[in-house]
């Protein structure tokens, strides 16, 4: 579909912008255009990988449509001083976190190795350039999520030769042919559903409401309520005549709250202790013995986050240690980490938050030595309610719907 973003970047910056970039980043003379194309290609590769799910594509749509676009015709002026350059690289740093997520550190290391010491700054400048170009295209062509996904797919053919193997390894893509392939194989006419209908549903035209359509039903309801009220008053009067009144001591006793038998605070504390982190480990180990009987079972982890953020408050959570140990004991085990949040706001924003939380847990497992190709992390937003089998040993309401859970993907014993 679409234009070549690499050509668009060099064309809109022009020789003046490219020379300014070369000078600002201390690039070798005459290498500015090649460096720019490499930086743009790295960012596009990250976007193609990020868009491997509808959640990720929605995340990118949000990033591109809401970011402040650069005036690329005045790019040379925008980076004409160290202070102005730092302002752009600071914006780019935040974009890199959204595009590469937990693999940002590895990508920056690859950039430094392949593009030189200024490789990290080059990516931090390239990210706002790419988002600005795509935002301009999205506005000019009135793109929804599906259109933007198709535009992004169209860039893959232009990236051949710019994407080194070590970058693909850093973002967990086996080979160039698999980069962004999930966008092509969703099985829809378009890779993603249009944003407006996917989130809000199609708008329906409403008919005007006539006076008679609501007045007479309301009048009927009022008559019924009046009749019920009169019956209740009559019943109370008859009941008071047939039953003697209680003494003040009896009334006080009846109104006071009583402690249910067998439900003392001590017993509740003991019950919570029995549902501690070790329960996750033992339940999962038991489940692996009969995985084929129920392959889609979900196991919630006791991992806590600050409200409204992906900042984990208990990074030493015993469930994470237990999961890492189970995966070390079962080298053929692969899992899917799913983030879930409450359905109280914008669906795209909720998916972003749940994706970030799933990524945090994945990163903690990677730090414990678990191979990246054994873990996938997906933000489910608020689309997946609490499953019934997750309340086997606890009240359904006691399990927060804002959770991170895992599912077993493969469990080969070979």
C-alpha cells in the first residue's frame, strides 16, 4: 500500500536537515543519509513487531495519533543547539519505551554496536521523525487502525537490507520473513478492525420520542405503585394489631450486629494464609501433570502494581520466583503472560496498561534466566472476565479483576 517512509524521511528533511543531523550527532561526514535510513528502519521494525497483536496495533495507533508532530521542514532549526536536540531525544526516549517495551535495552545495545556510539541518540531522534511522518499520512488519508496497519505492512518490503539479524534477535523475531507477519495473517480483509466501530460500535440513528409513548406508561406505573403502597400500609396495621410490640431491650438486641458463628477474624486470616503464594506453585505443578485435559486454564499471579501504572510494588513476588523455578524444571514448557485491567475507561488505554504490566512480568522472568522464546506477553485490557475456575478456593469477589495471569502454551515432555 503506501509510500516508502525511508524516502519520505530523507525527502522531507532535505539536505539541510540531514547535514544538521550529521553535525548534531557527530556522525562521519557523508554518512548522514545512510544513518537516518538505518534509524528509521530500526523504528519501523520495532513498530511492525509491536503490532503483532490487535492490542499492540491499538497501542501504536494511540502513540502516532496523539504525539506532537515535528515540523520536518524546519528540522535543522529544531536540533540547532544541544538544548533543542536534548528536548527531541527526551521525547524519543519515551517513544522507544512504547515501541520496544522490555526489549529497549537490547535494541539500544544493538544500535551502539551496529551504528556507532551515537546509535542510541540516532534512534531517539528517528522515533519522533517516524511518528510525525505516519501521523501526517494518517491525517491526510483519514486512516483508522486498519488503514494504519496496512500502511505499516507496506513498509516491510523497503526494510530489506537495513535490518540486521542481531536486531531481529533483540526483538525476539526468528528471521526477517516473520517480521510483522501476524498483521498479514489475522484472516480479515483488513489486518485490524476500524477503531470507531471496534471500540464504540456503529452509531445508530434514533427516532424522535413522542409524548404518548412515555406519558401513559408512566401514569400506569404510578397507579401500580400507589396501589402497592396502600396494601403495605394496610398489612403493617394488621400486623401491629396481631403482634405485641417488643421491649426496648429486645429491639436493641435485634438491631445490633452479630458475629456469624465460625467466621471469626482469626479464621479469616488463617484462610488467607492457606491461599498464599505457594498455592500458585502447587496448583500449577499439579496442572502440568494433566495439561491436555484443560489446556486453556488461567493461573492468576499475586503481583501488585501501583494504581493506574505498570510500576510493580512487589518485584520479589514469590509467584514469579515459583514460576521461574517451574520453567527451569520443565525446559520444554512455554507460557503466555496475560495482563488484565478493569473496564472503566478507554479500551485502547486499558489495553496499553495491561500490555505494559504483562511486559514487566516477562522482563522479571528474563532476568531470572528464562529464554525469551518461551514467553509471550499480551495485554488483554478488560476483554477477559475472571474465569470460574479461578474461584475454586476463594470467593469470586476476592479475586481482583486487575491481574496478571499465565496460561500454559506447550508442555512437551520429550
